C-alpha cells in the first residue's frame, strides 16, 4: 500500500486495476462497484464461465484475487433460479402466497457480488497489515444461505414460532385500486389507524400480531376484513387516517417512476475526516483480515447488526452497545437455550456493553469506547446522533482515525421519504414490481430483502472506509442505506425502463413446477422447455431424472428450512452454535 505521506488517494481503489470474468449477473455488479471505488478495468462480458475470477493489481502489498460464482455446479446450482430454490429463498419469499415463488430479481447474484467486493477489500486490508491471505472464495450458494439465516435459525429453534406461518400480508388496496404499504412499530398507532377507518375491533386486534411479526416470519395472515376495509376507502381518506394515527402509508411506485427520478448516486458515500489513524494491533500472518481491529456497534433490528456480524466474521472484535437491561430482541421467540434464535443469527460472538445513550455519563463512556475503536457503526433514526453529540465530527474529536459508519433507510436522498424500513423502501423504489413477474400484482417481498442487502452494503462501505484509512492515514465517514441496496437490486430493471423496454420479467418467470411430493425449479435457460412436461404425478427425484434425461437442468426446491442441515448440495456445513442455534457457513474462505 502507498504510504499516507505520499498517496493522493481519494477513493480506496484509486490507482489500482482489475480484471473480471464469470457469470455476468455477478461480475457485472462487481465491475460497477470496483469502478465506483476508484479501480480501473474492463467491462464484464455478456456471457461467461460458471466460475468467475476477479483480480485487483497495483497495490504495493501485491494482488488480490477472488473466485466467485453460483457455488454448486455439480449439484445443479447453475444460476439464480436454482440457487434460490436450493437455499430456501423461494420458500421464504413464497410464504405470503402459500407456495414457493422465485424472486424475479437476481437477488442471490447481487448479494454474491457484494460479498465478492467485501472479500477483495478485506484481502487488501489484511495484506497491508501483514496477513498472508491473497485469495478469497465466495458463491451464491453461501449468499443465499446467509440471506435466509434468520429464518433457518428460527426453524431449528427449541420452540415454535410465536406467530402463525400462513399465507397473507400487505400490500393493501384503496377504493381506487391503488396499492399501498402500511407501516408502524407502535400498536397504538395501528389501532388508531384502523379505528379511523371504522374497521371491526376484533379484526384490528387479531391483525396486529401477524403484522408485527411479519419481519420475522415473512408472512402476515391477518383478517381479510382489514383488506376489505382498505378497499372501502379512498387513498385520501387512508392518508388522513395515517396522519391522525401516527402510522405511515406509501403507495407502491413503479420501476418506470423510480427510473425517472433516479439520481445515479453510488450505494455508499465516503468522506475523509481528520488525519491521525490509531495504530491497530498487529495482525497475525495466518489470521483473518480484520483481526486486531475493533468495531463498536450501536445497531437495531437487522441492517447494522448484520453489517457488524460480517465484520466480526472477518476477524474484528465487535462490541455491541445495548440499552440498560440488554437488547429486548434477545427474548424474541423462538429461542435456543433461552436466547432468540434470530437474534443469535446476527449477534453471536459479539461482546455486549449496556449504555443509556440518554444519560450524559453513559455518552461519555461511549465516547471513551469510540476513542479506542477502529469503527463506530449505527443505524439510529436520522438526526439522533447529532442530537446526542455522537455524530462523526463529535467522535472524530476523540478519535481522528475512526471509520464512522451510518447505515440508514434513505441517506437523505429522497424528499418526503416515508419511514425507512425494509418494506416501505421496497414499496417506494419499485422493488415490488421487480421481484414479481408480469401477471402478478406488484408486492414487496415479506422476506427482508433490503435489510439483508443493506447490511451487506453497510459492511462493504466500512471495508472501503478501512482501506481508504489504510491508504491515506485519515479517518473516514461512510454512509450506506436501504435505498442504495434497493437501487443495486433493481439496477437491471431500471436500465430496461430507461431504454423503453418492459422492466418486468415475463409472466411465469421463476415459477417452480409442482411434483407429487414437492417442487422442482428449472434453470432460467431451461424453464420454458421444462414447463412443457407434466411432473405432477412424479416424485421429485423422478421429475429431476426425467428433466435431466431431456438435457434440462433443474433442482429440488427446499420447502422446509430445517432440511438444509443435511442438504448435500452445499459444500459448507450448517452447524450449531454454543446455544444450539443453526449457523450458516461463513460467506467467504481465504487462503
């Protein structure tokens, strides 16, 4: 790496070059992100081998190499459709509809691309710190398992779900036929909203629990009466009810509408702070890339905790800031050894420190912790850090070399944006259209697509900040958002919209085929030919044999996530942690 005294770096990969090959759904996203980070290289091809390779050259510590792809070609995992089917993504996304459904957007490919860039950045950071590893491997099979890790953890818990797993959920429809999302985290606001619309009291009460738990279960089987009430009122009346109650509504936007307003911003931003990076503990040559670094995380729900979890998997010590009494989500059912299985999926291995951020004495403690940290990461509500005196400039005053990371909903990019939660961002950005093909009504997925992809993007931004600090000697503020994650996921559809083409995939796209005892998913290239066969009377193995005999690639659809423990299609084992909760394999391996 160039020394801080001589480098003119303003982006972490300035002056470096890269070359790529491999599946364009993955390497195209990798190429875009490496360029945004400052590297120079050629375009990813329109077609490529099943296994991809990315090489970054020009760093003083030597090249960094990544191997990426779909992950299990010999096991029939050859593209987006087959990976979604095998990893359980189709099963989770399909819960709202009552049967497995493929995401029409290339979700696992996008997540794999971000993991690939993360691995390359981590390799460069580690190399500069004396770690010997120069090569990283990841794949869409690992990305898919990571995406469903919370759902998998719940499926393997000691107890059952606290809310029913059954079809149903938003969006709602107004009297004009306008689709809209509803959001509130407050049961009082929920009740007030439906009372304002004169909903039956029993339906209102019965609806809150599935609505509240939809982030955890990927479905919301609330009473049909609530949908009927929404259809009886105009959108104006619904908005009035929301304004009076404190709930929020967001009309589903089309991809064409999102394309027309897109500002072209990168999925993250990096801004140098003051000079004076702290001297981190020396890394072991055989260690993980971030070993010896400390991440201070003040995260809620999924986005920031997942980002910190990934940094911990890369070797950093993660200190989690929790409120007095601990994170209430530790107790969210279902549990393993008394601790929420979902919480463990994001927070295992972290060290917790209880701090009351409303108390000045505790804020001083937090500043003292930040003074010794390499990264401070949070996803507080907009403006809260400034109100508390814990914004980037405040913490840079005690630690000029800090990488200050904020993972938000909107990154202040959209005026009058609604609450920055997963499903509201999906609704506002056209994701509801992107994930469903023609012939299906647009609907945000009740799988937390953007919370997970936003967490991946947040970790990527932190790694970019750490590498920039390594090259310049300056602290860095990095910002990422669910909006940036949404724009990354929908980028191919937005490009189609801009060109005047239909941004949505054709009817029936990635719809699995029913067998006598389950489902099979053909690869995208084989889908039309496979659909011509009647498989309903065949067992799943026989259906796969029939298709293979016709030269068609397909794989079985995982419908019970608990079956993933013994699924031979995955090279890395799904283990159990010290509490007995299922744990997916690390998304990368280094050598």
